[in-house]
C-alpha cells in the first residue's frame, strides 16, 4: 500500500465509522414509526348540516397496512358510536382516505385512528391532518 493510499484509508475509516454509527442510532428514535415519512391524520369537512371525518394516510413509498377508526359523537339528538377498520394500499406520495364517517355538524366528538404497517402500529389520533 502506498503512503497516499494509507492516508486516504486512515481518513476514510473514521468517516465510515461515523456514518455507520449514525445509521445505527437514527432508527432508535423511530421505534414507533412504521415507515420513515409516513403520515396519517383525520380531516373534517362540513356540508348540509353534516360533518365528515376522513381518516387519511400519506406515505413516501407504496405500502399496505390496516387501519382502525372509532368515532363517538354526542349532540342534542343523542349519541352515536361508529367503528370501522380494514386493509389499505397507498401509492407513493398520494393521500388516500382509508375510512370516512359522517355525523351531525353540531355534535361533539372524539375520534381514535390508528394504522398498522409492517407489523408496527402508529397512533394517528393526535396527528395533524395531512396537508394537501
């Protein structure tokens, strides 16, 4: 090995070691995230006295998974408990509505939304709605 190649190798080792440590450490903070960049949330819209809640998913790459959506609403007319779930497929960089419910626009409600991708579950209840 020549002296210049030895210097290059000696310099490359710490850089490569640093990259390896960074790559190993980075996923540690993402333990609850099924896929990097995956987003989910509940959006609402109101029309003709009804509020529609849409459970939505956005992924940087095509993926499949399952979801569960539970909505409890209360209004002067009574209360409603709705739940649904199933499988979904998302194309890369496309927002997909995986579930949707409509309730009285004046109702108070709670919505619990979660998805499972690659065996990992992500709670989307407190997530910000996806911005289109």
